[in-house]
C-alpha cells in the first residue's frame, strides 16, 4: 500500500508532539518535527543553527529560506518515500505551503489541533521533555511516575517555554494560520485539542484512517 503522508498543525503547545508519538507508532511514518530539527541544529552549532538561534530564542519564526530547503530535501529521502511522513510544525507560513506544492509534495490529511490561547500558556509553562527518549511530559497533566527518579532528574524545560515568549509565539501563529489552513481546505480536519490526549488521539486516528479510506476509494 502507498504510505500515508500527514501534516499536523496547531498553535504552540496545542499537542502536536504528543499526538505525533502515537501516530508514529500506529502508522510507522517518519516523524519530521521542524522544531526538533532546528533545536538539534542549534545544539550542533551548524550554519542553520547559527541562523535560526536568535529567532527561536525570541519566539519568532525562523526565515522561510532557512527551513524550506531542509524539509524539501528531507522529504525526498528514501525512508520518507517508503514509510510515509508526518510533518509536525511545517508548513507554518504561506510561503512554506507554496514551496511544498511547488515541489509536488502533497499530503493525505491535514490535522489541525484547535486549543484556546489561555490553555496554551499553562501547557507551555508546565511542559518538560526527556532528552534521552524525546518523551513529552506536563508537570500537572501528565507527569512522570514518582518512581522514575532518573527521568525526573534529567527532564528539560525549553528556553522558549516561558509566558513572555509564548506571547510572541502565539502572535506569529495567529498572523500565519489562516493562510496555511487556506492551502489545505480540501484535506483539513479540525480537532478540538482541549480534551485529554487519549480522546484527542482517538479522533486523530479516525481522521487518518478516513483519509486513507477516501484515497483507496478514489483510486478504485
Ligand atoms: P516547535 O518546536 O514546533 O514549537 P511549537 O509549534 O511552538 O509547538 P510545541 O513544540 O511548543 O508544542 P506541541 O504542539 O508539539 O505540544 P506538545 O505535544 O509538546 O517550534 C519551536 C520554534 O522553532 C518556533 O518558535 C520557531 O522559532 C522555530 N520553527 C519551527 N518550525 C518552524 C517553521 N516551519 N518555520 C519557521 N520557524 C519554525 O504539548 C505541550 C504540553 O501540553 C506538553 O507538556 C504536553 O504534555 C501537554 N499536552 C499535550 N496534549 C495535551 C492535552 N490534550 N491535554 C493536556 N495537556 C496536553
């Protein structure tokens, strides 16, 4: 069967990364998080990392020309072609959506997680990540087990996860979201992300399966 290609979008801390962990496991797709890729580039001190750092530190989007080429090239690699892909955090601007279309890259499903701004601030401030496994926690909503003392000791708090920076991140999101959604109207599924991760996940899974069924029907 042709592998599935998925885009997941939503505001900062709307739960994209949390849902991606589950989607990846279910469908075996290659998960490409532009946030994770850029943070890795910053840590490595690569050219891209140097260009991206000041934007990320202030909560702004990095320039389109820094990120577009990386993603287009990555999607052309064999694992993405063979396993399918899950784009998390891209496209985030009209120019990024256009670049995908111009490169002939299309998705089966565009999932949009809808969460009110006031909920997002609390999610950002309480988020912690395990740098070894990549697992995402929330110190109130989904904390690690108290017995996992090793995990608790190594948890990291992202430097852009502050109330001050999330205001900038939300501004950037709101000024671009309409254009991005407009590029995917035909395949968009908006999901209420202000429910428990497992309830959100059920709807996400159903939406992907429905998109696959539709694709099979169209091809028949
Ligand atoms: P990026 O890393 O993509 O950050 P983001 O979009 O701001 O998204 P987050 O990673 O903050 O949140 P998420 O939606 O994955 O939520 P999560 O599942 O962790 O980007 C960072 C920066 O990189 C950008 O600011 C920009 O500078 C740059 N960048 C990246 N892509 C770019 C691009 N394409 N163009 C230009 N610049 C780009 O959940 C958040 C918290 O909530 C967690 O603690 C989690 O446990 C909890 N949670 C999740 N779901 C639920 C739920 N249903 N109920 C309760 N709590 C929940």
